[in-house]
């Protein structure tokens, strides 16, 4: 992928897609396609095919799709599986038809079984049942990996898949019911501070452990892999460390400057007990995250304050 290559980021308005765009522009890529030329709906195969025909991208980052936290996954399972399946099929098939040189698909750590040996290695995919609270989303994301592998097998295309851990950062969704855990905690604890509340309720026991990567670091990993990785086997893209939701909430509390109490409601679901990726393959290739968790969390909160 050269600086003049024609690059299309499917899902440029998503958390991951917008970070990939920022990184491409920061590195001086000149052929990034104008997102205004993209279709209004990636779920529409006719519009997706027309886009590829009109713009003829050489490289595609597939970061589009519907995602969210436990509440969103519980409330909209049909949308999560339908929209993500449609987008994956449309973009991957059009990339094949229009002879894209290489496609990178952004999957999810939700693809791993609920009860999975830790840290999670790529070969553990499909070795057990999914986490029930995000099963519909997980099925759609694993289907995207399998689509890439199937098109490689049948058509010889260079389509690859990357599996990131929990992500956060600039461009995150801070909706009170649809957001991921970092964004949800930032909003909830900030609002508690603004209202001078003595406490704030947090769903679950606080015991589950999660690995978090700043989305700009994930974008850097995606561009690194687009340049250097050509295997059909999905590859994890984490930093190798995790923390509990309770620890995360305490870190957010400190960044926000909230002096009240954190109250964990154990009557609400926890989700997967632990999710830590084994990213030794990627780390062994010479890539590693560049942003500390503390500075990434502060940058995310600063971005949120500019939006509220």
C-alpha cells in the first residue's frame, strides 16, 4: 500500500473507521477516497457495488457495522446480526468483484467463546458457545472472518482479518444506552459529578476483566497489518494487559474528578468474565501500542467535554 494508493475506509464514521482515516491522513496517504462519494447505506448491495465501480479502490479497510454495549446488544439483537451480516457480505463481495488488491476486516474479541482459556489465542475461535448478551453480534462478526477466509480459498484474494480488544477514544459513542463500557462510564460519572451526586450506580459486580486499546493505536495496527500481514488466519491486535471493570471505573472517576462513591449493582449482567487477547503474533512482528492507558483515557474525556 503506497502513499498514492486508492484507499477506501468502509465505516468512516465509526469509532474505528474515523481513527483509521486520521492515521492515513497523518501518514500522508494521498489516495484516501472522499467519503462523501460513499453510499448512504452499506446494507444496500446495489449502492455498495456502484461505489466500488465508481471509485475503484485498491485497498479497503472494512470497519463498518453496528456495535454497542450490553444494553444495546440486549435491545437490538436483530439489528446487530442483520446489519453486520449485510454490510460484511456487500463490502467483501464487491471488493472481490472489483478486484481490490487487499481488504482488512475489523472483527471483535466478542468472536471468542464466553468461557475461553486466557489469554485468548486465535485458534480458540469457535471452540465454545458465545457470550449470550452479545451472541447476535458475535455471530455476525465471526461470519465476517469466515467470509474473508472463504473468498481467499475460492478466489485467491488477499482478504485478512484483525481481532481487536475493547476499544475507546475520540469519536466514541457516549449514548446513555448504546455505548461501550469506557464511554458509558465517562458519561455516567461525569453527569454524577455535574449533579453533585454522592454516588453513581454501575452495572454488574465490577469483577469482569477487559483489555482496552486506544482506537488510534488500533488504527496504527490496522495500517501496519495492511502493509505486512498476508495470512488468512485472523490475528489479535491487543497490548497484552487488562484490568477489572471496577479498576476501570476508579480510573475514570479519577480522570473526571468525581468524589462520590461507586456502587456496583450485581443484579445486572456482567457479560464475559474475562477477555484478554494473546497478541504475541502481532507483537512479535514488531508492533506495539504507543499510547498509555492514562493519557488515552484523559484524551477521550477531553474529547467528550468538547461534545457535551
